[in-house]
C-alpha cells in the first residue's frame, strides 16, 4: 500500500519547523480564546434583541458572574455545554485558518495538507481503511461495553429530536472540521515535513488520543488506532479525505447511539 504524498512537491508553501510549530500552537490557543470571547459577547448582545437567543445568552452571561449562586438544571447544563462547544469549535477553526493564512498566504492550503478530493472517486484502499476502522470501532465499543458497562454513559444522543439534531451538527460537522484541521492539518503537516511519516503519525495520533482522555484511560487507548487511520488517509488523500471520513465515522457513532437509546 503506497503512502505517497504530494505535500513535499517543490513550489508549495512550507509549514513551520518544530519551534515555529510550538509558537504557532500558542498563537492558535490565544486566538481561539479571543474569538470565543468575541463570539460570546455577540451572542449575549443578540440575546437582548432576539428572544430565541435569550436562553443561551443568559447561560453564557452566567459564566462571567462570579457571585452566581443558583445551581443550573441538567437541561441548562446540557444547553450550556452545547453552546460552548459550538463556540469553541468555531473559534478554534477560525484561529487555525488565520495562522495558516499568515504562514502560507494564498497557498495556505499547502500548510494544512488540503487537496481536492471526491469521495465518489475514492480508491479501494481508502474504503478498505475506512471499513476496517469502522469495524474496529464497533468491535472495541462492544468489548468495552461488555467489560466496562459504565462506558455506555460516555456518549448518548438525547431523545429530544431538536437537541439530537444540534448534537449531530456539532459531532458530524463542527468537530471533524476543527479536529482534522488541528491534528492532521496543522500538527501532522509540520511534523511530517521535519521528522517524516512514522513520527508524524505517532505524535499526532498520540495527541489526538490524549485530548480524548477520560479517567479510565480506556477511551484514549481505543481512539489512538483511529487517529492512525485518519493520519494514513490524510497522508494518501489529503485533509479533505480525512475530514470526510471523520464526519462519516462520527455519524455512524451517533446513529448507533441514537438507535441504542430506543
């Protein structure tokens, strides 16, 4: 199986070297925080003039009220979690693209490994990797549920169709775009240019798994091979392909969770 990549072709914009990568990650973090604050302010302001946004605006305003004593209900915590997740993913995506544009100019797609990709023309190897990864995920989930029943509560799609739709939008659109830009776009591309394929795969997948950590370590261990598969797809087919498969993977997970709730 060939892992040939076009990232190293002459004339392409170059990603940062290791020190520049580290500095750029700090810049991305700072810009993400800044954009989150700006978007939060906009939502709070919108809540003053647009009544459907008032509920979320009040919840977000509560984050800045140090003397707030009233405990939030489970529904309010859920809504706040969704709102902050949407804000974070949108802000982080914008931050990564800003830094990529700063580095690469008009050729910024080169520094995140973005190449045109048509899923209807994907080769057999792509679908082999995709199918094997989905099969592994379902098998790992089944085994984990059998040996650690508490894992069933890690991810559940709400029965309320409106909330379920928002969770689906977050999980299938916002999360894959942001996470692939960060892990396989920004981090992997820089590491690949400096240290080669294997180290780039291992490090980017390790960070990907670590940021999916929970207290038992089990979920991170399950996620690591999935990160490797996404990295291989990114290497062979580009960032658009890994983002597309990430979205498909998350959709399948949501569908299984939703069916399991019935």
